[in-house]
């Protein structure tokens, strides 16, 4: 039975493929990987985190962390065809992921709803990977119903004072530099008009991040967390867009989170030709090749 894969690429695509492949061979870190039935040590996890960070920054410098984003914001300004090749090669190399929720979900919302000053202030560092962001939405009593948020934000001059808690916050990408969160800023307002969005420095006094102790989550990359806000003072300039427009920003984020962004050539490490090649190897009975790092 013929399991061969037949794809056609232009000379330009193949030239770019050679460039990407050579760069990846020189720069993809060799991460610690647990043997079947065993776990990585804490030291190995920390070393993996540091190696992944350095690789993320290198990809950001190339513009390859966000290949289709405009160069003015730190992206690669690349074509769809180039992005297909890039995704295939990073998948083939089993390279660690370089995205985080700040890039995939927060940055597009800032681009659409943020002011020009906010875009200039935040987007370049987010796109290039210099800053890691966490999406901080879910609360104990507000998961799927975000209009029921209880975390409160009260205006105090040129600042907002935020109190409340969030849970099941994914920690991919390492410790956060900033939190992209939704806050109830007007309990008397109509549903969906009572929420505002903020970008908050994760080191702001009053913020506590605590890993959740969940069954089966010890090996989950990044884990899940509680985030507590105790009289956290946030500059008014960190309010994204305008007061009461958080629901619109959340809709942009959730549309992307639920698949609206799609995928060009498949996202590493499962994407494109490399994924199909591993499927073919498995079907041919070569399980060692299919699982090879």
C-alpha cells in the first residue's frame, strides 16, 4: 500500500526551507526528556525552562515567533507560503513551542482594541517574546459566564485598585511578566457593559500566584494556577481601550481561543508535512522512527 507523501514547493520555498533547517539545526535546544515511567527532576525542568526561553528569544529576533505579523510590531512580515515551510521545519526538528497566550490571544486583542500608545508600548515585547503574558479570566464563580466576574476594579484618581481572585490560569511560557485580565469595574451596569480589560505588571505589589494542586497535572507544562489580587494598584493607562469595553475585547480573545485564528501549515510540533510523515512511519510499522526526537 502506497503511503508516500507528495507535495510540491517552489524553488523559493525550498531555498527558504534550507535556510530554516540550517538555522534550526544550530539553535534548537536539546531539552531533557523523561524516560517512560519516570519524571524530570525539578532541576531538569528549570534547565528546560531556561533553554526554551533563550530559544524563544532567538526566534523572536528572527521574526519567526510571529511570522505573519507586521515587522513594525516585531513579526516576520512573511507570506503564508513561507509560514507553511517554517511550521513544517520547526515541527520536523521537534523544536519547543515559542508561543504563549499573551502572543496568541492577548496581542491580537491589543492590536484591535488598544490605543496607538498601548500598541507601541506592549506589542513589540510581546511579539518578540521578551515579555511573557498570561490570560487571567476564569474565576471561582465565573468560568463560561464571564459577565458574572466578581473581581472588582475601583477607580482612585489615576489608578485602579483591584481585588479578587482567579483560578485555572494556564502557566505556559514560564513565569509571567504581565497579566491580561478582565475586571468588573461597574457592578451597577448592564451585563457585558460592566467589564474592563487591563494589562498588569505581574510584579505589582498585592499579586500572589499559586500553583493549583491538581491530579495528573504534575507533568503538565506550566501547570494551572490561582491568581490573587489584594489591593493591587494599576495605572489608568493600563486600561486597554476604554472603561466598560472589556466584553468586546474578551470576545476577540475567545474567538481566537476557540479556533477562529486557524493554523497555517499546522502549528508545531504537530503540524504539516512532518506530522504526516510520522503518521506514515507509524502505519508502515516503524514506531521507532515515528517517535524519534
